[in-house]
């Protein structure tokens, strides 16, 4: 598929920006975990700026498809990258050294429940995040583009 092109704008969130820097500068061999759990890098296009944005997220994978969880630690509002994916479902995901193009699709109902259980298996804290907020934490499934 078409790789996302444009000016990269690093995240103003220090920890996330540093994780992206370590992940990418090591070719996906360092900075690939959080609390010992695997992390991927999601690349989106800014819905307003058109800039390239990168967000480290927990790795949730099943048979070549991935889920990305807009948890933001159970905050009352969605992370901003959620709006980027809604506006343009063409994303890139880097898992270790492998970076590919995907199409993102928000999931609901049974399909969301299935992927939610996979997400909680990958990163148990997701359950705590959902319990602490009335916001329904969105899940997208990414299928290879
Ligand atoms: C700080 C903010 O980031 P955010 O997009 O809200 O994302 C917040 C967090 O989700 C993000 O930092 C994640 O990487 C945090 N995070 C996880 N966040 C999660 O939500 N889920 C995870 O599983 C997760 C895991 C994770 C692991 C390691 C790590 O280091 C961080 C992790 C941000 O970048 N804001 C920018 C704007 C970003 C942007 O995309 N702007 C759009 C505008 C979009 C619009 O408003 O419509 C544009 O450019 O056009 C700014 O304030 O200038």
C-alpha cells in the first residue's frame, strides 16, 4: 500500500517521544517493551495538520492482524491519535524490525469483545483502565493493506 508521507511531528508527551526515538533508532530492537510487555509503534496522519504522528502502543496481535487500544490509561477523553485513525484509516505499524501498512477498522459488539480479551491477555492493565472510566475505550483492528 501507499506509505504515509509528510513531515514527522514528534509527540509532546516526553515518554512516548523517547520510546519512539529508541525504538526507531535501534531498528526495533530497543525500546520495544513497557513493564516487560511488547510495544509496537503506530504511525498515523494528523487529522488537522496532515503531519506524521507516531504513538507507541501495546502489542496485541493475532494471526497477522493487530488491535490498537485507545486507552490513554483510562482518561476521560480519547487520545488524539484516535481521531487521526478515524479520519484516515491508512496507518503503519512497526512490530520489532518489521514495519507494514494496515487499514484500521473500529470494532464493536462481539468482535470488540473478542479483541478486548486478546488485548487484556497482552496487557492486563487495560481491564483496570476500562473499569476506571465511563468512556468506552475504542479498539481498532488493523488488517494488512
Ligand atoms: C500527547 C498527544 O498524544 P495522543 O495522540 O493523545 O496520544 C496519547 C497516548 O495515547 C500516546 O502518548 C501513547 O503513545 C501512550 N501509550 C499508549 N496509549 C494508548 O492509548 N494505548 C496504549 O496501549 C499505549 C501504550 C504505550 C506504550 C508505551 C508508551 O511509551 C506509550 C503508550 C499528542 O501527540 N498531542 C499532539 C497532537 C497530536 C495529533 O495527532 N494532532 C492531530 C490533530 C487531531 C485532531 O485533533 O483531530 C494533527 O496533527 O492534526 C499535540 O498536543 O500537539
